[in-house]
């Protein structure tokens, strides 16, 4: 039996909520897809462009796909005089000059355009390179966006920027952003314009280490945030202790539940499968909406 959502408060506020974790496998996508599922109207954006898997849960229909391109340098060998100023400038070693020829390694180019600016001969121009694609579709009441980075491309930031363009955000609609794991530049791009961050953590010492990574990141960006503790067992919980010691609001706890784990492993949205999971994620979304509404200057500056 499928339990369809009946939550309404979030859709009146055009909220953007990011879900983060310090590493993969903590339950970030579990939380993201189920929060979107229990809202009556939502947009789910998968910014984990190296390993997107939210679409496996939603199985969206009517998929449309578009390429994402960036500008990479192209050399006119008749103009290049071998001065190597572009080679010296590039800190990513995407350029080399050997055997009287400029070589461009566009797989490690970071698309900054600086080499073209420093070339005194104007020997470098831009050309388009496809680095990945974006897929858009719908699943029930959820608009589903996924970014897919091509293998070997150095940075997924341009794909994330295109995913998070204003045209992809519907008015009066909850948006859940499933961030890449960790605390690198792609995560920073994913959270820069959100209203609230959810930090997902596991109840282990290793989980605490990864929780601290994203905790420091959201503080740096001055974003209001709270934590969801996943796979919770009875007894000692180092992640919970870390939250208490650092005054991090615990938004909810997801128990260690073999039935939930089995459904999630089968790419099932657990809120659709059993009422207890629907109620759990509805309560979590309710708490997050209230936190966003009542976010204070103190929350932002923690």
C-alpha cells in the first residue's frame, strides 16, 4: 500500500533546504528524497553530480536532458610564440609547452579563462566542451532534477550552478537539495543560496569526524542548521553527544531499522511504503519548516 503525502505547510514558503553529510552512506539521500516525498509539492535537486542516485527512488517520467558545456582554451599555433606565460599562470597544470608546441590538457582545466587573459599574442581563444548533462522529469508531485558529471572531468561546479539556476525553482514550492558528500567546493556551491541546512550523521566516532566537517562549513557560510542522526541504537551515541556539546539542534533521530534499510536498499521511498516512516519524515519536515520560519540572528551566527 502506498501512503501518499498530506503535508502542506512547506509549500507556502518557497523554502530551499540543503541536506549534507561529511561522507557518503550516512543517509543523506534517504532524508532528501523522503522530505520531498512528504510535501504535497516539491522540487528535488540532486547535486551529487559524481554519483547521482535520487532518480532511482523517484523513477521520474517525461525526462528531458540537456548538455552542460564550459569554455576551454584552444590555441592558434600560428600566433603562439612559446612565451609560456599561460603555462606559468595555470596552477592546475592544464597547459604545457614542449617541442615548440603548446599542449592543452582540457580534462584538468578549471575553466577560469586566465590563460587567455595573460597571452600577449592572443593565441588562445575559447571553445565549448561538454562536461556533463542535466536530466529533468516528474514523479507524482515532485519535480526531479539530476546533474551527471562526465567521467574524468575535474570539477562539477558548472553543472551545479546550472542545476541551481532560478528558472528551476518553482514559486511556493519546497526545494530539497541533495548535496555531494564532504565539504569541498561543490558542496559550497550547493548551499550558498539555501535557507536551511540539515546535517546527517551516523552514531559513531567516525561519524562525528564527518559531522564536524559539515558543521564547520555551514558555520562558515552562516547558514541556520540542525542535525538528523541516522542508524541510532540504544546506548551511547557519540554524534548526539557532539551535537549537545556544540549546541546543535537535533531535528530528529532515525532508528537502526532493518526493514527501513531493506526498503532503502531497494530504492524505495520509505514514506510511501509504511505509515510509520511517512509520519516520521512528515514530523521531520514540520520541524524543519518551523526552524526556517523562526531562524534568528543567533542561529545564523553560531
